[in-house]
C-alpha cells in the first residue's frame, strides 16, 4: 500500500497571513507576470501590497497586473531589463513615483533552458548568468541604495534552485548562477542586517504551472508520473511558494535573514540506497553524440 504523502494545501484564494499584512507597502516582483512570479505577485496583492511587476515583455506585465487586480490588489507594470543597472533604476523610479517607496523586492526573473555543457554557446552562458546572478545583484543593490540613506528597513527574497547545492547536469549555466545567488543571499544578509534589510532565498521544487519555459517543458518524460517523483507524493502548487514568499518578507519573519527556504516536499534530499542506472545528459535530452549533428 502506497503511503498517502503530504496533505493538499488550502484552496486557491486562502492566505497564510492576516488580511492587510502588506497594506501601505510596495513590493516589486521581477518576472512577476508569468508562472511562479505571477503567483507571488498575486499573493502580495491579496494581502494589501501595491505590486510593481517588472518585466521586459508587455504581455507578461499586463498578465501580472490583471492577476493582482483580480485578487483585489493594486499593481503597476514597468518595463525593465534586469541586466541593465540604468533600466532598473528607471523602473524603480517609476514604481516609487506611482506607488510609493519600495519596501520589498522579489528577485524572481530568470533565464533557463536545458543544454549539455559542450553544446552551450558563450552567449547562452553569458545570458543566463547575466539575468540570474547579475540581475539579482543589480536589483538588490538598487533597492539597498534607496533604503539605506533613508534609514528604512526592507526585505529581499531571491528565488533560487536546489541545484545550487547539488549541481545541475544539463543546466550548468543556471546551476552555477543559482549557486552564486545563494552565496550572494548569505553575503548581503550579513552586510545589510545592520541597516534593517533582510535577505533570504526561496527555492521552489517541482511546481508545474502554465507558463513553463517551452524548452524545459519539451524535456522527454517531463510530465509523466510527476507526483511519484516527490517524497510528498504530490507536486507543489504555485500558491504554496507564494505563501512562503509573503511570510519571508513579513514582520513574522523579522529575525530570519540569510536563510534559503526550500519548498519542495523533501525532494532534493532524497537518495536511493542503490542508485538506478546512470543516463548521460545527452541521452536524457534525446541529443545525438557530440559532433554527430548535436
């Protein structure tokens, strides 16, 4: 008999924190118009925050704003390329002018696609590292430079990945960048705690959503037996990650900084007593041998 696994979460629309927890607060979510970022932005809006949706794509911005507003919140979409410090400053200036001073930042925007390291172009490497690691630093730096002179506290949550600890075959660019984000989170937490700025990481597990990157969604077998791959006996729901994000930025987490909270049903810690047969990443991705049309 298969054990029942972990319970299902409360229904969509429920909140983990009291209503109005973020009333009068301004929260920026990069990449907040799709997938997990949209779920996070929506939950902050549900709790009373005015939410800045920062994204390069106008359709994504519109989707994020619509989702927050549907939950009863206020949102503003702003164009922003997080690889560009000047673009970040301009976007944050716009959010501040329209919604008020920024109190919290969710560094969610990312770039990712599976590729064997030997096939990866220098541009592919630079692009992912630039978005994931450099973008996280530049956005965090910009907010800190606004908060520190005014003596105002703040909270930053950096969305990470469990392969920051384990390595990620097929995702060398993203895994290396996320490892940098984890280290950056811990470093900034120490540097900025004296100023009242908390910095934490948030690591999602297997949480399917409608906006998954096409290249990742196309990985062979991606959606087969997903619940069976997790010790919890089920995949996660986007709202579960959103509840964690709103908690980490809240007054209820006022003594938590430098921590990476993993929301994955204990999946990344699992091990086999006897490991299954090893399959090289090229075979997993259905690619021919390198140099033979790969």
